[in-house]
C-alpha cells in the first residue's frame, strides 16, 4: 500500500505470560523491532488472533518501560479467550496506540488518588508506573485497590511490595468479603474510599473498575466534595476500528476510541449516558 | 470539454469504457435497478431516478478484504491485500454524490484518514447524471441539492432529446472523455442547461433542528418513535450516508483473510461487548442512535445534516419509520403543514 492502512496490524510476539488470577493473565508483547509503537498511559491497542479476530485492550505497562508492552487481560470474550489460550513465543497482530490517554498535564503538581477495582487496575497501572518514574512532578500518591476476593487481585506483589515502598505513596487494599487467608481490609471499594475520607483540595482522583463500582465511587467522591473536573475515569466499549469511523463507540458525537477512553466527570456529564 | 453521444450508441461507449476496468452503472435487475459493474448484455437504466441501494459501495464496498494471514506453529504472517483498481462510476445522481462528500469528511478529512477508502476514491472517475424528474420519494431540495447538477463529478452528464451531453470538469473527467475517442462528438455548441427539478415538499423545517436535538437525548419522543421498528436494518443498508463497518476474520487456523463489511447500528450485536454489557441494548437506543447520528451528532461535527433526501429509506422501510417521519416527530415540521 502506498500509505498506511490504519486497520493493518503489525506482527508482534508474546514474550511471556503471567497468570494473575483464575481468569486474568498478563501478556508481555514485543514488535518485530522492540516496542511496536510509542504511547501514553491510558491509551489502548488492538490485538489480533486470527481467525478469531481483533479486540481492543488497554496497555497496562508504563511508557517508561521500553522493553515491551504489557496487557492484563480478563477472559471474557472471543479474542480475550483466544489470547488466554496462547503460549509464549506465539506471534499475534497488534496496532495502535488508540485514544487520548490520561491528562498528565492537568495532574502535575497535584496529589493523585487512584481507585481501581478488579481488572480496572490495568489502565491505571500504566499511569501509576509513569507517576513513579516522574515522581517529582506529582504530590502524594494514594492507591485504593480492591477485588471480590484475594485471588482476584492482580499484580499482588507489585502492589503490596513495590508500590507501597515508593516514596510518599500509600496503598490501600480491600476485598469484598472475609476470606481465611486475608487479614487486610474487608469491604467494597467505594465504601473504603468514603472511610479513608480523602480531601479534595489539590487532588485528582482517577478511577477504573466494573461499572457498578465506578458508579458508587463517583457518588463517594461527590460526597467527599470532589468536583467533576477533579474526577477522571476511562471507559470501555465495543470497538472495531479504533479511529472513530466504524460507528460503534460513540457517546453523542464523541468517539470513545479516539476522543476517549479517558474522560473527566464533567466531560462525561455533558455527553449522553450511553455507556 | 463538452461532448455528445446518441443514446442508442451508449452500449458501444460502455464497452469501450469497461475494457479498461470496472464500469459501474445503474443496471436493471428484474424489478429493481442496482449500481453494478456493467458487462456486455447488461441492461443499463439511466432513466431510473435512484438505484435501490446507493452508489456508496463503489467507494465503501459491502465487503473488502485487506489482509491475508498465514499461521504455522508460532509464526503469524500478515500480508496486506491491495484492492483498488481504476473504476468508472457512470450515472451517479446529485444526491448520491453529495452523500459521497459526506463520507469523505469521515474517511478522508478526519484524521487518521482511511487509506482503503482513499485509494478507491482517488481511482474512481465519477460521471454525474442530472435528474429530469423526481420520483415521489425524492426530497433532495430540502438539503439544498440541485437535482440538475452534481458538483464534484468528474464528468457531468445530461440526457436530452435522445442525446447524452457530457461535460468534463476535472482532469480525470477529460481523460475519460479522451478515452472514449471517436465514439463522442464535439458538444461545444450544445446547451447544457438542465431544467429545474422540484422534489417533494414533505413540509419539513430543518432550521435549527440539530441544535434543538442536542438537549433531547432523554426526550420522551424516543419512548414512542422506536416502537414500530423491526430492527431489520434495511434503512442503513440502502442509505447513502450510512458508513458503519465491521471487521471480521474468515478462514481457519492455518490461513485466511480479514475483511471489513457494512454493519448496522440497528443490530444488537453492533455494540454488544465481551462480558455481556450492551450500551445500546434495545431498539429504542438503536433507533435513537440512527436518527441522532443523522440529525445531531454528524451535524455537530461536520456542520450539515447527514441526509441527502434520496428517499430510499422512505421506499424501503417496511413500517414507514423513515427519516421524514423521524424529522417530523422530532419537531422538524413546518407549522403550516400541520
């Protein structure tokens, strides 16, 4: 082709696979010549497993990691299921990056509150890694992360050991119910956020998780007096092209693949709530 | 450059043009006229006002393979497939050509541009054809379209008293008329003024409609409007301004191809996510999406309503839930007509 067909994937190879939970694996992926492309935290990529097809996933590694791209993928559909069935060394297709990414400029100089649930930590982790690599640009970092059970928490040792050991950083883990091997906090993520009573002054909150969790986290943050401009989330939609043309992922005239997937709450409030 | 040819000589012209590559024409297929590649013996119908399906598939084919894959062991080979060849689209009416300009805004002007579309667009020579009389469903006048002229055509054609007048307007158009050689006579003395064509007055008032709809996403009108919709998707299939597509693989684990094909926002699977969530789960949400896209979302981005008044959805919808009905239900009706 004379010019690049934006739908054309490039060849990539799975370096290795980590089993995070019973239904989540993290794949490390390289292109033919190292990194398939540059990206910013919050952006996504299309992964291909022919003949099953192509689907969009958030990139979970930080752009400061220059060796590979990482994807934490929950086995929920056709392509994610096919990816779960692959072995290290297998080649796949990849194209991207897609989307706007997190508003890093707006976050600079602020305290940062990350609120993740289950697989929702995946896009946040890219930004968390970026913040640690540019530590002086951000204030205090709080990370609240929860899942249904201890077995459903991803990147457990990284969260507990590496992140908790970072300077000026607090990590709060929770699970939905009591478990025999769990002696940490028990309770839903939104309730834990309320209990921890974060102050909105000089702080940006970023949340990602199951829709029901996001809904109650937004309510909790509202009660804590966070304004909609201070609250940021990232959306998921079915996508085919990634470039705002195939027509699936729009909220009004805004395309989640291209204009999102990251939105502040005030931006989302101005759009049709069709997500 | 102006040329003329007698209508009865057109099959000779088709033959000459088709020798160099696909020549799309309105072809009579039983009771319907479809925009299709011409082959010898096919019955071109230049008198039909509109083909049953629009001319968009010259530029955005119903299906289009763009890569082949081969897998063996751990290896995956991804091979681009080149598709676009020079094509002539002969007999595109002003409404359909205006619709192609609307597709251009999405596929070419909005970054990143779509290379598959661009190649087809650049390699296609468009012969526009003026309309002599509208059919009862035509209402392109509502959108400021002049049925007698198709701006953007490489060659503009008019039918007049047993003659076809051809006016080249671009270099591509001149090349096409040159290619026809002696089959065409000089037409510099012919008058090219097509008669004015008045299309149906359905009593629409589009003034301010996109702006008014911005606040009406949750309007109760949607609770009623969708109810007759069968979800068949024919409106999106025949519509010249609908451009949504799907991407799928076809093949087995060893080899196969990836193609894109037309898709429809009227189908539930269109937005169905892995895991089961569907943001447009019901017909109400899908009908709202289709009409809001035409009347509010597209205009918000591109400053014009994504309808050209071709009348195809009026003709095709089995329950008459067409864009005229929608515009009226949404308040776009002139007061006098009520």
